[in-house]
C-alpha cells in the first residue's frame, strides 16, 4: 500500500499477515485490513501495546477513522482493503472553523453546532461560507468522493444543533418521517420583557404572504397548524429566558409565537423587537434528540445556553 502524502513510511512491528501500517510525524497510524473482521477485535489484534480500555478511549474520543470516516462503534464490520487510521493526539473539540463545531459524526450522519451569523445553506448566489459548504469541504478532505446532505435548517442568526446526512438515502430516511424520527427539539430563547407565566402552549396557523413574509393567524383556513410549548427558566423586568419545545416545525414559528405572546425574541427587529443588546438573535437550538436512521439508537445532544443570553438575565 502506498502511504498517503502526509505520512512517512516508518513501519510499526505488527502482524504483517493481516495489516500493514505506517506512522506519521503527526502521530497517526494507518492500518490496512487484510481480511474481514470487527473493528474492536481488529484494533486489539493490531495494537498489542494497548489495553481494551485504551482502545475504547480512542473510539470514544473520535480518534479512529475507517476509510476517512470517524467511527465509535465497537462492532463496526471491516472488509478486506479497508483503511483504519488512528490519531494518537486527541483534539479538544470538533472545531473545523470558527463558526462551526462537529459534535458527533459516524459513517451515516454528522451533528454540528452552528454559530449565529452562519447560513445553513446558500439560498442563491451567496459567495460566503455556509454550514453546508464548510462540511462539504471537510468530508471531501477525508475522501474526494464524499458528499454531505442537509436534513434541516436553522436561520442564519439562530445558533445551535443541526443534523447533516452523509448520503441522499440517509437524508431521505430522516426527512420522510421527520416527526417520528425527531423525538425532541428544544430551544433556549431570550425574549424581551418579563414573562409571568411559568409555562404554556402557543397555537396558531402560520402562512407565507406573497411578499414572502411569515404571518401567524387564528384562521385555520389560511395556514398550517403550529404548536409551541414554553417554560420560563429565569426572568427579570427587562428580559426572560425560556425553554421552548416545538411540536411542529414551521418556518419562523418560535419568532412568530413569541411576538404573539407579546415578548419578541431579543434582536428580532423583523418580528417586533425594540433592541439588540446581544448583537444577534436570541435563539439557540439547545437540545436535539432523534432516532438514528440506521442503528435505531436514540441519539441525544445538548448545547449550553450562550453566555450572552445568561448575562442579560
């Protein structure tokens, strides 16, 4: 096997009948799979100097890649010709640019945390980076033929958790039965004014006008049903921090329902906000729980409330 250009050909003393390995100056080891096996057993046989707990730690810390894809499943099947790369230096986080952090990835999906100000995906001829374009470049560095597919979007000025699919098939599986696949979507929402209710449910019908402006109405014939659950976390006379759970996922749903409640999202001039003390929209996708499209495991991810939100309340 020819070593990738970023690796030097310093062979490690391992079982050469099953693997061929190289160690790089970047402290990486490449192992070539000679016969079908399970990932955990292959790593144990290949890394005799590492204990089972050491190998579990490598998998848990996203330091093992198979054919360029980070994997953490112990029982992932390997085929002859597969390439296993081990990164010996852990990375403190999944930052691949200043506006996007990878929270989780496997061979089917990538979960990211998007920062406010970054578009999910280009809506036209915009030349600046989007979450989609950044991830697309990232997966192509792993393997040139790799692609990425967007599953759902967040507004540019909304931060938080998003799912991307690594294939069109996985994208279709997630989107086709989105309501059942996604078990929980919670947002941390900073709004103007003191919210007196401890919790509540907001219901209306949302539609888009010919001027492409979203509107909320009580007329069921004009729009699609939108249901939002909220709970007040902390409040003062000027601002309130809410935990919002979406039962439906209409465009601009939270922003419209906060306006309906008389407490516009901080920084949301479009829907009635009077100021912007945090320099961004007070919306953060903080919890995302869904059923994995392949393993059927329940996947749950949580993201902290932004510090700018906490400082105001």
